[in-house]
């Protein structure tokens, strides 16, 4: 009985430990203040795609809003 309890207590710890040791890869870029923003594409509220390149030469204000629900 003690062996089963010990196994049940140890197993989640080992799973958590192996999950935390994964190889981390980062896709983020570091850009300098004042440099041009890299081109990116996001989905709009209507379900279409909007690219930063669509507004080349125009001032752009990005507003991120978390929708409720």
C-alpha cells in the first residue's frame, strides 16, 4: 500500500519535471527603438486578414482589446 501511495505521489512530480525541461525556442525578434516595425498579419473582427504593409506610408495605431466572452 505504501508503495502505491509513493508511486502516485511521485508520478505527477516527475511528469511536471519533464514538462519543464523541454527545449525552448523563441520566435520573437528584438528591434531597436525608432526602427521600422517588421511586417505582420493579424485577423480582423470580420475574420479577414490585415497586414501592416497594407498601411505603408500611413500612421498606424495598434489597439489591442480583450473581448469578454
